[in-house]
C-alpha cells in the first residue's frame, strides 16, 4: 500500500505517541489531510474509533487490537523507536532481571539497525 491509496481516508492520530509530530509532517509531505484528523489520547479510544470504522491509524506492529481490524504496511513509512534498559551498577538483581539483561546483551540486533 502507498500513501496515495490513503487519500480521502479519515485519519486518527495518536497524540500520545512520540512519533506523532514526525508522522504528521510525513503525511503532509504526501498531501494527506492531517488538519482534519481526529486526535485521540489513548489506545482504548483509538480501538473504539477503529472498530466503528471512523478512520484509519498508524500504529506500531506490537499494538494489540481486535482481530477484525485489518493491518497493512505502507511503503515509505519507516518510524522506529529506541528502547533503553537501565540498571544500577552494583545493585543486586533478581535472577529474572539478570536473565533478561543477558538475553538482551546476547541478542543479534543487527537486523534492526538502520
């Protein structure tokens, strides 16, 4: 799917997302009408709007919504999120926390690098 396919569709904006501003600029650059978009402040509200067919939204792949909703990748849309793991040096951690840290350190992250 391309941005051209989305012309005329009502847009639902997740204003609580850190990518909202860059997304709005990207949509404007593709001539999509974001000035008439619905601004939502929670995933619960977004889910209700989507389930009632009141528009379309750009959400992370990890977002969980009803199985009745359709997802489609948009060519040229590449928004990424950086996640950091912090731990206090020298502080005793639980076995689970140690395991998670070791798994994250040992993972091959190269496929996610830009």
